[in-house]
């Protein structure tokens, strides 16, 4: 199976060498890896360029964009910029530059895709370093395919219409995959080192954007309240619940465009409710 990987990178000089080394050392190597340097002010581009000179299957390009931090949209726009320059593929990946893959990562995942024609997305699990130990990065269920290690079958990627440029892109993609009857699988034996733990971004602006994302994904107000309560509980900050709800209501009254159709939104609500009820 032909594998194309796109790595959006902004100021990743501290991590990208270890990341690229883990791709070079794979037992089943991707056919191409494209690093898209997005306005980096550090040595990210030169490090990636050194690898591109050593390995013909690694390429690096530069993208000019605004310096404004736009959660979700910036990384998806950078990925899409790279996607336009990839060759034909069977599997397409959006990976971050601050990860280290186990050597057999793609070998085991390709086996999964070859054995299951309904498989649309597959990944390992992210681990962060605490002291001398690597522990599971417990900010998502272990069956959720995390944003830094997204790998899609081409058929699934095309059916879901690619990635949505905004906060929530790495949730709505898995939900739409299920809507189109694809399966998503995580392999717990594939432990991916996440060198820079995910920042929760517990700020007013970020939590309002999470509420906006829930509106765009089609959760509805009650589901949004449940999801916002869970996030605020994890952050141990009750005020963040109200910020998320405010973001949702603002998007609702402004009638902002959604990521999904009415039919897709109805499926997503039903799917989420089934998940909640199964845990009761």
C-alpha cells in the first residue's frame, strides 16, 4: 500500500530530528513524507532540508501564512497545502513533528488495513514522559485516533470530504468516518512518544472555540453541556464550562456554517448518545 505522510511544522527544531529519524527507521517505510514548514522562525526548515537531501522520499516545502495563531484552521490549511503536492496514495497521514514512532508502526497498521476492507482510520496511542516513565496521555479515550497521528484510507478520506479547517477537525473526521460506515481502530501495542504534551489551552478564547466546534459538529445544546462539563471537570475549572456554552450559543445565534449536513448531524447526535448511555 502506498503511504503519503504530510507533517505541518511550525518552530519544531527541538523535536523534528527525532521525529524524522523514527520515520527513516521504519520496517515498512512510507513512500513519501512531505514536511510543510509554516512560517518557522527557528531551524525547522534547514533540519528537514538536510533529511530531504539524504532521502529521496522525504521532501520539504515552505508555506507563507499569517503569524496569527488560529487553532485548528492553521494546521489543517498547512496540511492541505502539502496534500496538493503529494503523489497518488492508498493511505494518507497527517502527523505532527513532535512524535517518535515505534519501528514497526506502519508495518502493523498496513496489516490492519489489508485485513479489513472497512477500516477507514488507524493509529497507535500517544504517551508522554513523566519522570523516567512514559505514560498514556490521558486526554482522550483510547479508542480515539488523536490529531498528531492521523492515518486515513484514501476511500475514507475522500468520503468524509477531507479535513475541516477549524477547532474540532480531529473529532468530526472520526464521526464522519463512522457515518460512512468505516471502522476506526487504535492499536494499544503501538506506543507513540509525544515529546510535547498537548496543551489543554485553558483560556477563555480557546474554550469558547471548543463550544463553537461542538455547534459546528452538530452536537446540539444538551450534548454540548455534557461534553463541556467533562472538559471543565478535567481542567478543574468550572468557569470553563460556561465559556464553552457561551461559544456554542454565540455560534448558534450567529448561525455559523456547520461542518456537517443535517443528516450527518442527526447521526452524530445519535452516535454520541449511544456512547453516553452505554457507560451508564
